[in-house]
C-alpha cells in the first residue's frame, strides 16, 4: 500500500473527525472503506460500538449495519454522477429509462 505524507495526514484528519463524532454521539459507530481506481490504495476501518448487541461490542469491518435513509444519499450521488458524465441531465424524465418509476 502506498501512502504519501499528504494522504497519511488526510487519513489522520479523517480518523480524528470520526473519533470526534463518536465522542459527541453524532453516531454510535460506523465502518468505512475506500480504494482508488487502480486499487493501489485501500483503507478500511471500523469505529465505535454495535448498538444492536446487548454487550455493545466494538464494530468490526465485517459488521452488518442497517442502512436506513442512507439509500437516498447514495441514490442522489449516483444520479449526480450520471449528470456529471452527461448520460442524463436534471430535467430528464427517467420513466423511459426505469419503467418502474412510471408506475
């Protein structure tokens, strides 16, 4: 895995932000992972505790986490990536592309 000083500082800043969010109880825990296009970089880390267990054991990278309203965020990001790549624009009627939306 290749790290330069800028990416190492960015990861440290990210970890600090996650730790702060756990301390101020913004969320009980999270699992994050990222990689680059050529897969020469990979980062995976679990933060916090599993609130769904009686013993609140620490989260692991393999922990199963319920995704509630996060799907709206992911869908929005995916849609905006399609706009960015000029596959659609914000005024495109998606019912012709995804017929189940027309129902």
